[in-house]
C-alpha cells in the first residue's frame, strides 16, 4: 500500500484538530480516531479494488486518484478551469 494512503490518517486527525482549534466545542479524541480510521479504510479499499480491477499497481492507482481529487478541488475553488 502506498505510504501516502496508509498515512492519511495523520492528515485527517490534523484537519480535525485545526477545526476544533477555534471552536468552543471540545475535541473528542475517540471521534477523531474513528474518523481517521474510517477514511483510511475507505481509501485503502478503493485503491486495492481499483488496482485489481484495472490490473495495475496500487501506487499507480493511488496517484491517479490523488491527482483527480486535487484537480477537482482546484476546479471547485476556481484555481484552474474545469475540464470539458
């Protein structure tokens, strides 16, 4: 499994922590863990299923997915023009 997919839980946890940094609500570590675990599991499943389906290496599939997600986020924010 590509390291950037497996280690994505740290990014999820950091994002949740940043959200709660300026909130009056308390950070629930169990909620953060559950959210990170769920997102990592979903991404691992997606990558492995797509790799098997496409008969490609997980790293190649993971990079394709990551690039598409970044492109979509940039399009939504108006940073790049949308594909036709």
